[in-house]
């Protein structure tokens, strides 16, 4: 039997329980010095291996003193060992042997209990768990000053195995750690319910990844060092989706968008908005092609309808704003300026038969000075309002004769007709009619 009293200069006036508690305090102190490496400064030049051996010896001593034998029996055995009178063992020595065996063969739960440690750091961090040879190893919990904590399997003083993290802000992380960094399949959940789930390495996404935001939209693809790379797919809550290049949860690069109503947009995205050449196909067969700026068509754009009709010209804010040409499938052609998608200013509308209107348009209809020339050469000049002739107008026939007066679609009101032979006819609202020759608008010669 080892004489632990003399080996460690123990006070024999203390009870075995008090000595066992003192040894426990020494063991914890030595384990802490291994963990923070303070043994290099305070343990009289002892090497790490020497301290580990010392801890093992102290553990054996603690086991001996933790038994419920009276110290008198222990002292008696020491005397007998020193005198080497071991042939005739007393019943008390046999009892001591049986007690030693009982302590040595303690249960697994008791051994685990002996390995449980608690360490408090100056920054408020507290670690509670299992230590082996002064190193955290096994199931441990590290609680930070703000209440955040890691709980899981540690090896060699770091997380290595299944790990669970709960942040003070509600963030949660579940998965596997390697050398203290998240590594393998993990799930990171935020306070608002959004989460990342996939392969992590070195603490960030590196591999197949799924991100679900708080609205239920899903982004699936590949991450490298926490950034989306390559082809990814973002599915919105309603089933619409984006497919293409991503560098974050927004698209950046070539992208296809398919809406649940069948609308498709293909083009370039930057910072989550369409920027660059794009093509938009709508369910009714309409196609719009041209540059987009921050999600709206802007620049030289062409809009083609299912029947082949099209607008082509300057767009701003998703509508015609500037010079524009419209060509209908029936041959009708409109040229001029548009404002917010409507004809505005001087325009010309030409029909398939060659007839045309030319003048001032507002809100898509004639509003101002207007000229109409029919396919047979007839000309109508005057003023329109909302596409209808108003006030004094003049209609000149192909042979040179003309009508002058108040028009709507037809002449209605005081009217003057001048034939090609200068013979005139004027009808008045009171029913009077004058027929004869006029010079400079004045009746002249006999009638």
C-alpha cells in the first residue's frame, strides 16, 4: 500500500473526507493549469507529461481516502507493510482489501462524475463538461456572457461531433463541428424563421445549400465560402421561380424568370434587378425585347404582338417615351412621338390604301391642327378634338373644288362650296341659298 501521507505531506489530524476534498481541489487546479497552459509559469518547471502523471497519482490517492474506512485501519496497514509482517493478515487488513476493491470497481456513472469539471473565465464564459488529462473531451456546454451557448461533443478542447448552438438573439445552429468549426450537414435558423440548410465547411456554406426566407421563398444551389455560385433556382411562395446565376439571395448574371401566369423573362440581373438586354414573353403571345434598367424597359425597345403588329422606338419606365413607330398587321403605320405609352405631339398615321392623318395628337387621338389626305387625293384641313373635326375646316376635292365651313365628320353648319369654275354655292342656316361667282370671298357679277 502506498503511503500517501508521506508522499504528499498530508496532515494526519484531518479526517479522510477532508483529505479527499483537498486532493480534489489540487486535481482541479492542475487540470486548469493544463487547459490554459499556466503550468509553464507556476508549476516549478514541470513538464506537461509530469503533471499528467501527478494528476493520475492524486486520483488514486483520492480514491483511497474517499473510502469509509477509519484512518486507524489505514495506519495499521502501513505499519504492517513497513515491517513486512504480511504473512498473518488480520481481519481488518482483509476488510481494507475488500474496501479497496469496492472503490476500484466503482460504477461507470461514478467515474463520469469524477471527470465533470467547471471552468469560469474572466470574460464571463463558463464551460461545464468532461475533461481527460486536463483537456475538454466528451459532452460539454460552453455558455457565453450574453447567454449564448454551445452544447455537444468536444475532443482535444474543441467541438468535434454533434453540436447545438443557441444565440442570445434567437439564432440557432445544429449540425456537426470539426476542430471548433461547423463542418458537414448543418442547419442555421434565424429569429424570423428563415434558415440555411446544407453542407458547411470552416463554419460557412460550402456545397449543396437550401435557403428559405420568412415568406417561404426557397433558394437552392451551390455555395462556396458562404456565397452562391453557379446555377441556382429561387422558387417564390406562389410557385413562380428564378433560375440562373446568383451571388447572394438576389440574382446576379444570366437569369430566367417564369411566373405562374406563364410570363417568362430572360436576361441579365444585377443586385437582384433586371439590368441589361432582356426578353419578356407574355401569355397572350406578346414579346418585348430591349434593355432594362433597374427592372423596367428603357432604351430602344420593340414590342411585338401575336398577330405580328409591333411598336419600335424609345421607351422609359416600361412605356413609350420618345420617337416611336407602330406597324399593324393590316399595314397601318403610325410614326411620331409617344409620352407614357400614348401618341403625343406631331404624328402621322398612314393606312394600307395610302390615306393618312398628319398633325397634333394628344392622349392617342387628334387634338389640334390636322391634315387628312384620302387615297383619291381629297384633303381635309382644320382642327380636331379627341379625334373629331371641330370649328372651321376646309375639304378640298381632287378636281380643286372645295367646301369650307363647320364640320364634324360631315359638314354641319354654315358652308361654302367653291367649284373649279369659280361658281359658288352658299347655304345659310335659315335656309337661304346663294349661287354665283365669288372673288376674294365676295359675290361678284350677275346672279
